[in-house]
C-alpha cells in the first residue's frame, strides 16, 4: 500500500531534477554535509566522521568518493547557547579518474536552547571546490581508423582542464536530546528535523562553457 501511494504521488507531482551533487546513501554518517546547522550539536565536544563509497568495483574501481569531516562545540552562555565550528574535505573521481572533484569547506553554527533539552541551531557553510578533467586515459574518435592508434592527434582543444569555484550553503536544525547517547535505543526519545539549502550563490562549475548549479534544498 505504501509503495502504491508513493507511486501515485510521483505520477501526480512532476518536477525538474538535476543530478549535480555528490551524495552518500548513509547521509547521517556525515551530518555537517547534510546540514550546516548540525555543526557543534553533538553531545560530545568533538565529533569526527568519515565516509567512503566504492561503486561498481567489478569495473575496476572507476567510481570512488571519500569524505572526512569534523566539528567541535564551544560553550556559550552556560547551557542556554553554544557555538560550533566544523570543517570537511571530500574527493570524488569517476571514469578511471578522468573526471574528479575536490571540495574543502568550513561551517559555523549557533545553537540556542528553546525548551527542556530542545535546541534550535542555525548554520552557514562555505567551500572551495575544484572540478578537473585528466585526459591521460581518454580516447577520441579521430584516433580510430579501424583500430585505435594512440599516435594519431585527437584534434581536440585540451587547453582547459579544470574549474575552481566557491560555494555557500545554510540551514537550521531543531533537535531534542534524549535519554541516552544511542539515538537508536528504544528508550531514547530524541528527534531531529531541519531544512538546508546549498549552492546559494549558484556557482558556475562549467569547465567548457557556462554551467551554473541550481540551489538544492534538503529536508529531513
């Protein structure tokens, strides 16, 4: 029944989708990338997360993504408020390393208590990014004459091989700390929800020509 409902909603609601971002299926393992508002919200003072995705290994590990992030909490006005500072690095490669993206960013957040064990956190995030193409493993139609000949010219303009750009995002998180450190415990009554927006400056990521990223909204 649930599957049928989602299918009907998908048919009724039509929207344009843009495949533009690196993502992980276990997104909760890297909260700073999920929402900048998560920065400094852990019960511990310091939190470190790492994620690695290796896709279609039987084809020679041509799709691989790794990320490392950390954030820590700074005490504010007693237990009423706190501040968080975080940072992350992420690297993604595809097509035997021919296409890659490197990203390094930092996030800042402010969290205030609005009830018993209930908090609202607002965060912002800035990052430096680099898209790159490596042509060493590429082949071109001009190099084929019944069979491939690496000595033949590609007749391609390969003078540009990368694009650097800055990105910005923001988000808020409303959360309640439960009775234990284990969010999955049946005795725990924690909850979290929030909304974030990425690519607020709509950066141009095109290596050849203009290709502006759309603003991506994320709710959980």
